[in-house]
C-alpha cells in the first residue's frame, strides 16, 4: 500500500499577475480558502500516512500553515528548496522518501482514484505510472502515446486538432527513479520521463475524472464555483 504523497508547491505563478506577488500560487484563495486546502482534503481518507509539500517561492508560508499538522490520519510536513531546481531537483531533496510514492502538482486538482493508479498492471521494471487525461483537441498540449497494454511509448510537444492523451500531473513513482535524475535544475517531465518511456519503464492510463488548474485567471475564476461544489467531506476529516 502506498502511504506517501509528494505535492509540488514551489512555482511562482506569474500568469496570475499580482495575485502571487506575496502569495504562493497554491495558497491563492478559492471560495475563501487556500486552493491547497481543498486539494489536501480531497486526499484525506485515501490511506495516506504522510503528505510532503515541496516548497520554494515563499516557502515559509507553507511551513506556517501546514508543517507538523494533520488532516485526519495524514501527517503533513514541508521541505523548502534553497534555489529553484525543477521538479526533479525538488524530488531529489526530499529526506525520508518511501520506496513507492505518489507525486502531484499543488496548483491543480485531478481527482483520480489513487488506488486504481497504483494498481495499473506493469512489468517488474516499471519506475513510474502516470494518470493521463483525454482531450478532444491536443493542438495546444503535449501528447502521450500509450500502447494497448498500457505502456507509455513516448511524448510529443504538441498534438493536433484531434483527440489525444496528455499528462495529468499525478504520478506513482519508485524511489529508484532518483538514479535517473540529471543535475539540477532538472524537470522530471522533460528530462526523465521521455528517456524512461524509450526504455519501456513508464505506464499510464486515462482517467475520466474532474480536473482544474488554477494557473490562469479564467480557470481560477471557474474554480471559485466548481471546487466547493464538488467537495465531498471525508468522515473524520479535519482542516489543517
């Protein structure tokens, strides 16, 4: 059973303009509460023993609000990077990393079934399992190609006007992936995943689940309405 989840919360969020001048993007208010609160509460009750927030920009804000707290049975802690090192660099700096762990973005909510992601069939050599999203038009998105058995064959920077699969930003990874990280700054999505796909060590599946990313003003405005409407409290849930 996978009991650890890493959440990337270190981004600057420049597309939100002055909203992130003194507030990290995951802490921007949605319906009167930090967006990250909503994400953490969606994760409550999913069998996680620990959530680790990988912070950077204004990292002390996350420490003040979450470090040492709990949501139900899930403990929270924060790790702050000393300089921007990319998603791979942030991962490399985590002490106490589990043998297998989930990893996701802190500025988006992709409401996938984590148990189903962990249960994806894969051969013994897998290093990552990715939750994918289907889009009717992938002309503005990077595309993921997947074989019939679920092995990820590769990534393309852009698709076309036809339907396709894209990276949903929710992963199950093995600790051995650390051996594949490049010197910082390193992006696990750009610098690591394509090489692993070429070796047949990445697997994926499309999930038909709610998704929202608050990275642009239009989607942040949409989140103000949609996120609280979709929130289903978990029994025993406690806010941080």
